[in-house]
């Protein structure tokens, strides 16, 4: 699971607990202006996640780490798809973050209010 906080003009995406091990990452820092959209769409994230490199994929349990799909580099950290949000990025190493948060409504409000 990921927690999101603001630091100056960046969002900090902190990978919590054992998910650091599965995702091979502990934190991402993304400037406000590089987030183009944040939304929830549980249907679009079902199915094949892409090629793992490095990452963990145990179907119906966890998808975490870096995945490549359709030429895009995507960061995943999801155990419960119902709490999953999608963060679209520009000018970043990753094209998207597909992450599980405790409360999707609150997370989307934070990400879409960049003031």
C-alpha cells in the first residue's frame, strides 16, 4: 500500500511495509506539474499487467514493481484492486503509477488539488 503526502511542489508516494520488498522501491517523488491525471478505474487494470522488470506478480494476491506494457514503463503496487488508483504522468521515468491506497477518494482529492 502507498501513502501520499505533499512536500513543497512534489507529491511523495511512500511504499509501506513489506510492499517495499515486493516493489523493489521505497518511495517516489513526482513534481505536481508532471501529474496529468489521477483517477480510479478498476476495470482497466484487470488482466495482463505487462512484463516484470523488476517486480512481483502473484495473481489475485499482489502486483508490485516495475512493469512494461505497450512500450510504457508502469509502477504497480496493488493487493486490493478496489482501493487502486491510476496516476498518469508526463516527463517522468514512469508513464503511470497504478497503486493501492487506503482511501481512494481522499487520495484522488489530494492529487487533483495541487495548490
